[in-house]
């Protein structure tokens, strides 16, 4: 089941994101940005779609519409459900949203050290637009045209 988050879901969204991203902490030596985000604000200001398997929140995708593209701000899959295709399912969902909204492009960004995520996005047809170095590491910016 897929449904859009409401204000009362913010705590569950926060918990799922923290669990999903915890595996990256040892790799980059800090909590990834999504672990510290304000999910009360995210649920209020962005679109957060929740994927349930049975009664359990399994994954989510947070998108932010921009004038010329749809930004995927966050994709998180609970550890117990990783490797089952939920990330791919949610990315396809976001691409359908973008097309329905008339957005010509999808965009996202990720940490360069999250190699398996980058591989997945490349498999899904995203291209690397640029890489930017900062005090937090190297951010990889990616995009994909949508079929409007």
C-alpha cells in the first residue's frame, strides 16, 4: 500500500529514516544529512509517500516540486525490507508523479561514498551532472528526463 504522509506520520518517518541511514554512519564518520532533518516540516512542506507491506511502514520517498523538475530529496527503506525492490518501486512512483505534474526532469543528489545508491540510480537511467566537494564530503548530483 502507498499513501501520502500526514502530520501525525512525522515521528514514524523520522524513525524509518534514522534506521535506514544508520548503516552509512561508519562509512562516512558522521550521520548523513537525512538523519537530522526536520520531518515535521518535511511532511508539512514536501510530499512524502509511505510504502507499507502489510501493516508495517517499509519505505518512503520525499519529493519537492521545482519549476522545471521534481527533486527526490530522500528515499529510505527500513533495514528489514532492503533489497526487495522498494527503492526502485518508489523511484518509479516519483517519475510518474513528475510526468503527471508536467516536470521535464527528475533530479537527486547523494553522497559519493554511497556507491551502491549511485549504481542503482545509474541503472534507473539517471546520469551524473556534477560532483561538488564540501566539508561534508563529495555530493553527486544526478538527473533523468521524464516522459511528459
